[in-house]
C-alpha cells in the first residue's frame, strides 16, 4: 500500500519537501491533528528555537524476529540492518527509537544477543516493549534481564519528551486461553496513576505490541482489556497508539485517539481473511519483500498535539 | 473433522502405569507395515471418536490448529505434539499451576507428555491463545 506524497502543505518549505521525498520514497504520509488523520505533506522541522514544544521526530520499528530463518526472509538481520541505515540517514535525526516488540523469534539468548548486536547500530536510544515471541521461554525473565531497566511490573514504563507523554505498555504476558492481548489489573492501576498528573492538553503516545483495538479476533489481533486503558486515555486531546504484531499497516481514528500499526522488519503477514492463518506470507518474490517491510517515523510539528506519521518501506 | 491420530500398535509396557484393561494380548507384535496399524490416515479409517488405547498418540499442529483438538486417551498414554506449521507454537496447560508446557516448539519440533491420571486437560498455544485443545483421560 504505497501512495505518493500529496500536494505541498503550506507549512513545508521547498527544501524540506525535497529532503523528505529523497528518503520517504513511495511511503505513506499521514498527519494527525486534533484526532483527524489526513494524508498530506510532512512539515519539516524548523530551527526549533524556544517555545514550550520543540519540534522533534522519533522512529518506530517493530517485529524484527531475530532467529527467524524461513521464507520469505532467511535473514532478518540483513533487513534490520538496512532499516538502521535508513534511520541513521534520516534528514532529521530521531530523538529516540521505539521498538514495539517481537525483537526475537523464540526468545533464545543467542537471538537476544544478535538483536542487541545489530540494534546498537542505531544512533539513537531505543525504548522497547516485548512481543509474545520475546516471552516464550521462561516468561519475561530473559527479556527483563536485558530491557527491564527503568520499567515497572512486567516491563511497562513512561517518559516525557518535548512536551509529549510516552507510555510503553506490555500486553503479551499472562495471555488467557481463547483470549487476545492482555494488560492486567496491576498495569491498568499503574496507568491510571501515571496519567493523573498530566493535563488533558498533553499529547500522549502509547506504544505497545498487540493492537489496542480488535482488528481480527479470530487471529488474536486485539487486547482483551484495552477498553479500560482507552477509558483512561479518552480525556486527552491527542492520543496516538502505536503497535506492531500484525506486520502490516492499519489505522483507525476514534475521537481523539488515533491507532496506527507498523510493518515488520522481518516478514509480512496476510490481511485478515486473505489466508487461513496469520503466519508469514511465504510466496513473496525477493524483489518485493522490501516493499512490505518498513519503519515508521513520527514527527511533532509546532502546533500542539499535531503529529505527522510517515511510513516508509525498505524498497 | 477427520481424525488424524496415528497410532502404533506397540506391544505393552513401555511406560509405567498402564491400565491392564487397555491391553489386548491378542495384538500382534510391533512390525513396521500398514497391516499392523490399527488405523491411520493411510487406511482412511479413523479410530472410534479419537479414542486410543495404544501407549503413543500424536497431535499435529498445523494451520494454527491442534489436530485433533479433542483427544481421548487412557491413563498412561504418552501424547506427542508435533509442530508442522511454519510458525512456532506451544502446547501449554490452561490450568494454574500448569500441568505441562511444551515451551516454544519451532517447526518440526515435538514435545511429549504422559497423562498418568484421569481427568480433563485443556491447553492452548501461548503465542496464539485462540488455538485451544483438550486431552480427556479416562
């Protein structure tokens, strides 16, 4: 699903647009403003001097699945490395990177090591949340040993940057039979307290692995108790929920909440209903693979609560 | 749903705790060859309602399903799950504390558990919780 950039917005200067075109290729450009998602040109960063809300960008990567070695991608380390080169070459260096989980394929120590080795090539700090693949062996222990610093409970945390409140949630542990993703009472209680001090006008970005809206129940694409989290988030003027897990881009706008899923950097998965199961799409020609993998770059423009979300593929 | 259990007519006493009533002294000694199989996908004749009184039973994991999803065995039966899918799966007991857990099973990996005690053992896949199954032991 690649669209060319739409016509120039008035906030973008010519040079910014050309830089943007150079790296985005045939990527998707979305802007969120007051809860309305629209496709238009991304406003490039200015000098960012002064003001309560400095402009910045951050990047979301997801589903790297280190250890996976089947069709259509025998070497996810290579596609991840390409993505890292792309991230490091962005005209506007991201303030940090979010990894929305499934770092590894089978949560083996060697896979975590390989992931760390490759991902340290990123020039920015990375904030992680686990995917269900990352907690496959010995529950959260191997994941938290490596990525638990600064987190609470099973690995959730929040931080602030440039006036935006970022919340990393874990919805892949203690999954129930026949269930979807699961946040749990302890995490929801933490979320309630965490959001309390923030005014409604604070833009919030939630990042987690499984989608917080039900995309396809039959394939487990949703979170059982997400409604309780969304209830806590609804009072905010701008909420963006970023997730991975489904290895394709989907989005939804619900009032002030915009949901946006990311592509994988390892392999694509079919659309709901287009296959009997959500396993990796196997019959992807090698030259098409990189069009189905990608990164998401999110920019904060000077209008409070406005985010520009750009998806770009590796090809 | 077609029963895809494959059974091997093994002669007695591989595992402890076999119930005497389940042994049939008239069964032939094990010998590779379709004639000595009670039933199987090759013959196209399924066992009665997924019941097996052999000591070894298999559950195939394929297309994000457990086949058969409902299995009835006698106490002492060893059940082996084999993952024939491209994605990893698990066979994890639904109970707390867990009665058994295969852990992550990559493609072609298998896991066995012997059900010594009668009961109803439901399980699911940790990665894809919508995949569920049950082993009835009686």
